[in-house]
C-alpha cells in the first residue's frame, strides 16, 4: 500500500527505512513487541486519566485487549526464532511526540488522542511496508493481519476526538501534530526501529 494513501500522515516513510528493517528483522520484531506493550499501556493510562468517560473507557478497553493480543502474537514469533525478550533503546519518536501534548485540559485530552492516532497510523504504514516486502511469507501474513488492526485503532482514536471536540478543532490540531510527527521521522535515528 502506498504510504500517501494513509490518512493523517503528512509524509510517507523515508525510502531507506524498509531496506534497513528487512536487514534487521529480529530487531524490528523485538521493537515491535515493545510497541504493542506500550500501545496497551497508552490505552490503559488514558482510561485511568478519564475514568468517567464511558465511550472512551469502552473503546480503549477493546484497544488495550487487542494490543496485548498482538504483544503475545509477536512474542510467540520471537520465541520461535530464538530471540530473547529483552530491552531495546527506544527511538526519540514517542518522547518527542508526547512533548507536543499540551498540559491544560481539555487540550491535553485532544492532543493525547491525536498523538495516539498518529502513532497508530504510522504503525499501520510501517507494518504495511513489512507486509508488502517481507520475503518470509508467514511473517508477511502476520504483518498484514496486524496492520489492519492498527488502521482500526487510528480510526477509533479519531472518533473519540470528534466525540469530544468539533471536527474543525480536531482537524486543525491533527494537521499541526502530523507536521511534528513527519519532522521527527525525517531525522534518521542511528538504530532501526518501527518508529525510526
Ligand atoms: Fe497493535
Ligand atoms: Fe494499535
């Protein structure tokens, strides 16, 4: 799938990313495991911050459960390949995006939902690249399945934002945050990661 067709993202991945990823598949799988666990954590921490928002709690419960299933799926692949589940230095992506979240409410809620949506959208794009280019048919199938879930997740975060804020406000802020997201990824990180 062409990156340009993915809603939300302002720039497709650098053309060298997929080659680096395919040359370091075990690292990408290990980082992917960390990403799935962190995605579940993001959903749970948002629920904890807004425990009375019923729509948000319902949607994020489903996302957290799915992310943990993905986590288990990726961990099974790691185990099959004999790759130990160990720590990996994260790229600056998550930290830099979090820094763009405004501190006061209700801006904090909007920004948190949109940053989560952007991370899901980028995961969708990157897993799509892996699905299209990975020579291992079984792994390509795994990526194909997971990328579809990430697409649903960015849609869910977008819907949660539009349930609380006007479409105009959501769209305007999304464009600002998407520009920041694209700028972060324009700077290559020394190590290959899902979000490098
Ligand atoms: Fe996931
Ligand atoms: Fe996701």
